């Protein structure tokens, strides 16, 4: 993935290794990414036939704020968030042997949708890489070909967003992530390092980077994505989120803004504690920003 590698090493980006909690299957991981909460193992059963998600989420908050969301890819999203997308085309994960058409059915929309100006958030969920893992494992020669294909997709989106920024004062945000990893046999669902470690890359012209600025990927929680996306989009943080704002993303902002973002996160986490921990008293915790225990944006 040479283009992605360039963005990670020298581009206007922040990279992380995001830890996904078990169960490492798709539906609970989408819930974690969008709600910031920790789904349980009952969601493994629901993964086969996902019901509509009733919890607060970045998607729900974005729709309530009038943001137009377009989705192409794994139909799990359409089941979790019915009536949230102004346009969608779901692909099925049932045919695991298909790792070509399942992705072509997503990419075929890109040229047209990237030229349009009638959306605010675009979400793409590709399944091909996952399917190759199930068929022949992570060391399959097909993996490299698929990663190269995904690199081309990311380059197409990134260059399109860059050209559009000449027409708007607001920067775009491109997020590249995985819902789960892959074991040495190509499966997932458990808690091995290979299954829980996922890539998370945030790319935006807002992330100024000087030559020689080496940024090593920090280890964070997958649940941190929801709070970070909500703040980036100017939305309320989902109320059940246990995640923390990925601070490197806002380090370049004025100090007053940084403090305001941290305050929003702290207030949300404090409310969550008060509602769920009867013994919690305001002011009794010296570090209120700690965790409770237990996507592309257009300008």
C-alpha cells in the first residue's frame, strides 16, 4: 500500500493501533466504532441477523444534525441504521468465496459520488480482504493484490477530497480503519493479538506536518473513535461512549479549543459514571477524563 504508507510516514495524518475488544466479529465492532460502547457476546448471535441499533451513535447524531450520509458496503450497516442513509447499496457477507464482486459493487459508485456535492458523510465497508482471510489465510498471495486495490481506492478518495478543498474553507477528514483483525489461520472472533489489533488512520489537511516530523502509531481503544468523530463533526458524543478523544488529532488547535474538546469529553464521561455507578460522586475522582471501567467528512 505505497500511497497509504506515504500518508502515514510523511503526510498530513495521525496513525494508531486501535484495540478491538472481543468478540471480534463485524456487528459488535461496528457498534463499538459508532457508539463508543462495549458490546457483549450476545452480539455474536445477533451478528448473523443484526437488529436495528437503538443506542445513541455518531450516525444517529449526524442524521439528527441534518448531515446527509451515503453508505456502500457490508449490509450490516443498513440493518443497524435503517432510514439513516440518504443513499445506500448493501453487499452481503454470506458468500465468503467472493472477494472480487463484493468489493467491485462498492467501488463502482465512487467516481459518481465523489463528483457530487449532495452528501456530508460517505461510509464504505469493503469485505474482500476479510473473505480472502477466511478462504486462504493472511499469508495468501491474494492478500497483497487486495491491499494494492484498497490502496488505489484510498488514493482516489483522498485526491478527490483534496481537489474539492479548493472550493471550501473547511478541511475534509478521511478515516481508514478495520473492524477487526485476522488470526494466523484467517479467522476472527476471539482475542488473539492478531484479531484485536486494527489499523486506524486519520487523514486531513488540518493535521499540519513539517518535514522530519516522525509520528509513531499510538495504541488506543477502538471505542475512542466515536468520541473523536463526534468532536470532529461538531456533534454530541454518544451518551454511552466510554472512549476518549484521540488527543493528537486536536494538538494543532488553539489551546482554548483543545480545552473545550477535552471538557466536552469529560462532561459526557462524568454523566455516564453518574448514571451507571451509584457510589460515584462528582469531585471524588481526581482524574475525571479516565475511562469508566467495565468515517469521510466533507466540509
